C-alpha cells in the first residue's frame, strides 16, 4: 500500500463571511506530482496555506506525512510563494540567499557545512555559476533558479510551489520545470504546484486537482483533466498550451484535450 504524503478531509476555509473553500477531499501519495488548477479566486493559494499549516481550517483536517499540517517538521517542506518580496538592492550573494532555506534567517556568517549544502543545492539545479553573483544582478530567470535552490536545499520530502513561473519568460519557465522534474525524480519528493499552464500539467504531473472554491475534479491526469471538468471550473475549454520546452516525445492520453 502506497504511503500518503498529504491528506485533506472535509476541508472548509472561511474568510469572515466569505467561504474560500468547501468540501475538499483528496489524498496525495508520496513521490506524486500534483498540479492544482482553477480560475483566479478559486482558493488555490488558500489550499496551499492550509497544507503548509499557515492557515487554520474552519472545518476539516489536513495531514502532512500523517501529522497535522501545523506540526510538519522543519525542513520537511520546501516552499516558493507566488509573491516574491525581495529587496534586490540588499548587498547579498546568491549563496547567502540559498542558505536561508536552512537557517530561516539571514546568515551573517556561513559555516563550511552550510556553504557545502548551499553549493550542492545550486549544483542540483545547474546554477553553480550563480553562487557568488549579487542578488541585485540576477535576471528574473536566474533569481527563480536561486529561489528554487533555496526551497530544495534541505532536500525536502514535500515541495510546494505557488505559480513558480510568475515573472519569468517562457524559456526560463521551461528551464525551471525541467530542473524541478529532474530533482523530483532524483530524490523522490512529492510536489504540489499551482499553475495556469496546462502544457506544464500535461508533461509534468501525475495527478491533477481542479478547484473553483469547491473540488471540481481530482485524480490521475488523464481522468481529471477533461473537457467537462475544465468547463465546470473555467466556464469554457480551449486554453492554449503550446510546447514550451524540449521533452521526450509525449503521447497525449487525452489530457491535453487536443
């Protein structure tokens, strides 16, 4: 029997009088890659915050590796938020920023062990050359690589990404997805990712959760990502998701609705 990384039961989240999420039930097996899709305002980020233990459910339960979400072990989860607030004028190096993924605070001094781990994290995503580059001089794609290394430095069991491609061009986006896929396969991490890119969904994920405040569909990609579920979530079908990067030939199993 497969182990469960994330289990959500009867989840309801209210913000004052507004119900952001209701009747959410799903389980994610370890080493799965789950894409979470839905229109703006569907509650996708709210769901991730509940899984991260940042937001307390109004009703229901959220467990991460069999523990309540708010009791997740430090370093067990790697996270990249949708809004990346970073002072680019701060005189910092990329290796220092990556190190904060372990220290959870700015490392005024980087020990030999921490330096080694930061360099390994950058190497894992092909960004060793950025280690001693000033954060202020990083391009959007380079900064995203560094933030990804920061999230992955502890080789977390669960990786949570909220629209990680925001602010980078198509080439940088494709590159980031390939790096993420490579890391996930190497270490067997479980990945939860919010995205609007159905091309990425078709080529990366094993499972899909479709939300619009309530759960529209969940399951293996070929079952959940269909015209009926997309129409119920978005009100229409026909999202363009042309090929963005080079991958092994992909035999579409109906997931792309082509």
